C-alpha cells in the first residue's frame, strides 16, 4: 500500500511538472516544480520536522560570508531559526536533518553545483550534547538531489559525480565491508540522486540494505548503489528521510560555541544585591 501510494505520487509529480513547461523563463519552470516537491514532503513526512528554504549556519558562520541557498531544508521543529524575510530562513546546522536540491533537468553542471554545495554543508559543525540515542541516527546532514528529467541511464549521473569528486579532490572515507560498519560513515558530498521516472543512485551507508555483506566483502571498493527504474525512486527518498527522522535522541543544543564572539564591555556590568 505505502509503495503503491508513493509510486502514484511520483507519476503525479511528473504529470503536473508539465504545467509550467511552456513558460519562457527557467526560473518559472523550476520554482513550481520545487513547490510540488515541498508539498509532497509536507503532506507525507512526520510532524516532527518542517520544510523551509534558505541557508544553513553553524557556530563558525559569519555575517556576509558567501553561503548557498538551499531549495528545501528539512529541519527539526523544536530548534530556533533566523527569519530573513520573504520566506527565506537561516537554519542552525544542529536542527537540519536533510537538504534537497530540485532540478528540472539534471545535467553535468547541475551535479557539479550540487556536489559542491553538499560538500560545504557536510563541513558544518554541529554543537550538540547527546547523552543517549536509540534507532538510526544519520552520520551527517543528508544531501539529496531530485530531478524531473535527466540522462537515460543513472550510470551517467554516477560518472558526473565521480568526475566532480576527482576534479575537486573530494576523497571517499574508509568504508567497512559490512552494513553495520557503513551505516555511520558519512558521504563526503551527496547522499542520493533521484531522477523521477528514471532511477536513483545512493551512497551505500543507509539502513536500507540492497547488498549483502558477502557482496560487499567481494567488492570493497563499492560506494554507490545505482538503479534504472521507472518507479520507486520517490518511494526510496521517502524511506531515506523517514528513517532519518524516526530515531530517538536525547540531545540538546550546546550554545557555548555560538557565544564565543559575544562580549559585554566590563564597565557596563552592574552587580545588584
């Protein structure tokens, strides 16, 4: 039932994506398609998270420094955020579960931009105190790309990602030969690329186990799972995000690092009885 429903939504998204296709400006094509994905997420994800648009900061972020604007940010509702106006927000890295870049048509340039954006996000540092947790806890902020169209084969997307990693000197972390070892190994950039109606590729570090440990042991160099499929890609994205938000964590924001640049002139301090 669950997969059938999400598969029907995938078909629906592809159909309604044709509505803005006749517009003469790329932004007028992309913005509605981004809104369609936001609506799907808002209507299907847990109430524990919310959906926004904007940039992500950590305790080391500084005013006016360049930051990427993220199409879709999935964040915890119980954390603060900065309101920049116009529906654009600043999100604390500690609150962010995942990001999604939405593409009308995926090409090599789009993958290069998304890989570099994901790389910057992965380098943000979370200031959290976490005495206990249960269930799956993502090893980093998850970074996804969702496209409405793209190359015929997902293997082409994999080549684009690999090419960008090579040109930018992005190295893969050491990965074990078992699912348990890999599940807490963060991807150095993207976690998955979804092309609706065509297929997906995802980094092999999720609790969803497509490979046996026997196959991993035989092919320890394997980093990605790649599939061409007309259905199921949106369902996989839904499962990935649902897994990421379903774990239980006894944690809270450590504000100490955010206060390092805060100072009060000593002469202005008064002590009362």
